[in-house]
C-alpha cells in the first residue's frame, strides 16, 4: 500500500488556492485550519496585552494590531498548555507581578 503524499490544490470560499496534502491511503488525519486551532483574542484582552507590552518594552501598539498579537502568541499559549488569552494574562501576572515597568 503506497502512503505517498501528493500535492493537491484546494480552493477556499474566498477563491484563493492553497496547497493541501492528501494521503493516498486515506489514513492521514485531515489538517486543521488556523481557525480551529487558534485562540480567540477579545478586545479587552488585547488592550491588556497592549498595555503590558508598552509598560515592559515601550512598544506602541493599537487594536489594529490585534491579529498580529494573536498570531504571534498562539504558539506560546499552546507551548504553555494554556487554553485562552485570559489564562495567559493570569500567567504573566503570576510570574511577573507588578514588575512590568522598564
């Protein structure tokens, strides 16, 4: 039985194409989209993170960068075994307390 992966092109609802891999023997689990595996960052959580980022580093971010913040931190949350940005904020406070100033 050949289990070679062959590239296929999937067309998304937006009309763009992206590579997808299909197993010839159909035993490979389907890949999960970012939406399925990502964490949802609420505006209130984004504001708190933006405030902490500014206090710690002086970097100025706005809510327009919410997607950037979310995408950069998703991997970190998974590595820490956390299930939400709220838990991550709790983790940051527990580890650093009020020592966020530069």
